[in-house]
C-alpha cells in the first residue's frame, strides 16, 4: 500500500475542518492518530502543516491547505483516468465551455461528439472569459473553446482551431463592455464615464446596432494570421483528466469541423 497517498488522503479530508480536534471527529481517527499522520507527512514533505502554537487548537498552516488542494486535484485526475478505463475510455457525460463568439463551432463540435462517440450527455456552458478560465482550472469543465493565453501552466491537450481578431466598433461615445473588458479597464475609466455592460455578445451586438456606442466584437474565425494587433489564437483545451484515447477521438472530430475561412 502507498502510505504517502493514504496519509495525503487523510490530510485532504482533515483540512476541510478548522483544526486538528474538529477534523479528528470527522475523519474516523482519534486526535493522537491524526496528529501522528500529520507529523509523518511533515517529515516526509519537509513542510510545517500544523500551527501547534495557535490558540485555535492546532490550526492548519497555508502550506497544509495548499498541499491538500494539490493532492485533491491530482487525485481527481487519477480517478477520471481510472473511471474512463472501466467504462471504455469514453466518459458518458461531458462538460463543455465556450466564449459566446465561438458558440457556432462549439455547437457543431457537441453534435459531432454525440453522433460519433459513446458520450451520452453534453452540457454546453456559454461564459465570459474570466469565469470560463476559472471553471476550467477548477475542473468544472472538461473541454473549453477559448481565445486567450491561459498563462504559465501548459495543458497536455490543446489544439489550435484558427485565429480571431477583436474588432473595434464606434458609432457613439457610450462605452459598451463585456464583463471581462469592464473589469480589465478599471484603471482607464473615469468616475464620470458611463458604460453599458453585458456578459452576452448578442446583447452587446444588438445594443451597438440599435443605440450605437464604442465597443469590440470578435471577428469570424480565420484559418491564417492577419497580423492585426488584436488577433488572438482560438483553441480547444481539454483537462488533463481526459484519457489520451478519448482526446484522440476529440482530435478526429475537430479535424472534420468546417474549416475557418480567410477574409
């Protein structure tokens, strides 16, 4: 038996409670037993996991909470891989997220998934940039259609679909923002600046068409780069817990999607 894994499982469960004494009442171990497990982990990991000087009956250190978080994410990926092995390597349900400007291609992808694989249910969530990234990082979404660099972490499963520019529209002075744009331009706006904010691309498009304003609208997907300053790479990303064999099925589907057109 891998005792380190077992001890980390206990730590992951225990850190859901405020301190050692409260945790011991919920994880099925006495306080001395739990204390010995924590002490052994501290020795093996070289980290202080328990603040024994705390007035709150030995509370968890930030390191303990971070270790538990990392292990929980790793264990989630492991369970997903093993679960997929026991069910033919294809999940029965899939959670897909997309930016609204990529809904057409995401819908075609979801239809192809249901037609060509053993997936029985596909959930498609349309989200703004920040919540899309947040839900993906938290494992709430299995696959996303995205148009922004996710940062330093490199995911195993990514495939470029094409390129898109974020084109300016100006037919009035009122600023029209997505929620992500509004949050990221706080430092540029004055207290007297009026704005219309919506998380719906369709609503923003209709507003600009009906009432005018100044905003940005994503262009259609293109196969080649144009060199525009606002150009972004559109990609499909799948979580690390997705089995490799299933990712290969996904790639086959992506290859059959309608090719983006150059303009």
